[in-house]
C-alpha cells in the first residue's frame, strides 16, 4: 500500500511539473522581468558580477532582469528568499562558495538546505584568494612564511569568520604546518588597513581588494590559490606550484533557482548567460578583477556544488569555526 502511494505521489509530481512546463512555454517565457536576488550589499563582488551578466543579457538577448539586494547572515537571508520563492522561473539568486558550500557547516542553524532547496542554473565565474603581506615584511615566499611561524606564532587577517579567505587560510596552515592565530575583521577594508599598518602578518584577500595595492608596491603577493596563475598577476605563483601540489581554494559564484523551477526556464537562462560569459567585453571585465568566466550546464553545476559542499564542509570542521 505504501509503495502504491509513493508511485501515485510520484506520478502526480511529474504531471504537475509537465503542466507547469507546458504553461511556461505557452506563456512565451519570459513574459515579464526576472528578479535576481543578490544576498549581499550593492557594489560588492557578487553584486557587480550579477549586474554585469544581467545587463549583458538584457542588452543582447532582450530579457529583462531586476537585481534585488537582500544582504545579511553571510548571504543566508537572501538565499532563503530564493529557496522559498514561487517556482515559476521568475525568481533566481546568485549564490557562492560561502553561502552554498561553507555556511551549511559553519552555521549551527540554517534556514534552508543548500543541497536540496535549489535548482542549479549556471556557474558564472570564479576567482582565487591572494596571500599578501605588507611591502616591508621580511616574508617573501611561502617558505619564509613557514620559517617565520616556527620562530613565533603569526597572525592571519581575514575579512570575516567563515569567509573563503579565512577557510582557505586555515586549509593552507594545516597543509603547510604554519602556526598562526586568526584575526577576523568586518570586511576587506579594515583587514587590508591593519595588514599595511603592521598589526597582522599576512592576509588571504580577494583579488579586487588588493590588486591595485600589489601593482603599486604597497603590498607583496606571495601566491594565489587557483589552479593557474592569474593573467592580471602573471608573476605571482600559485600555492600548488610553490610546493603544495593540488592546493586549490576558489571563490565561485553561481545562479540558482528554487528547487522545482520548470526545466524550460532553467535551460533558457542557462543558454543566455552562457552566451554572455563568452563575450570578449565580459571576459575582459572579469579578468581585470582577477576572475575567470566559467559557464557550463545545470547538471555540471549541480555536481560541482555537491563536491564543493563536501570539500569546504570538511575544511570548516577541521578549522573548528562556528557561527550561530
């Protein structure tokens, strides 16, 4: 009897999905503006990337997007709004490493299930973090960093507990055997200021916050956490090539929809955003800030998110970081 009920429920769900998809196609999707919720404040990295791609699609593909910023709780508030939105293809959200892969383990309570409440749409871009020290620091290489930490405990700045920079720094310290104390700040600005003033020893920073300081000689970059060197910082080696093979820690950003959104809507958005990510002007804008355009299918994003949730979850547990 129970098996029969499960089969009936499954058939009803498939039927409902088919009807929703048919209605979507008949309505000429999209027939109205699509809201994209950015779970961070305006002018931040996630917001800038979302608006860049949304504007490109609006101009070239004649789809209309409205960006809605809903910051708070490390991105959890905005993504929760996405998870609970109507499943009609007219609400999307931009998630990233922190709120989709780190927060589920970092926070003791989550308002949504990152593995079940979202339908993957497209991976937009990724960027590493950059290990920087002040220009006057005696630390010039990763070997110097390890050697210094053997003489005294070093202080590692981050833009906040649970950020990609923080957890990447914990991962590296464990891998390299670096003795350090984590010093979290409320954002990249104060973290950078204190590093330059000598309050802390080193900092795993997002590229946009430090590229100009590196190029002007005010900060020294020791390594980046991507698989390949950044074109905008061609002389800065990767951590992997500096003696730690396989070390990769990237801040990626992806568009997701509420679970149950009609596949036709997801396919349509995936197609136009993939096209936008191949255009030279978009690629150039991303390269200038230390990012790489990604793209791909929804299925590929789904597999990627699952593996990242496993990898970053393990890193958070090893770091001992927790937030309520």
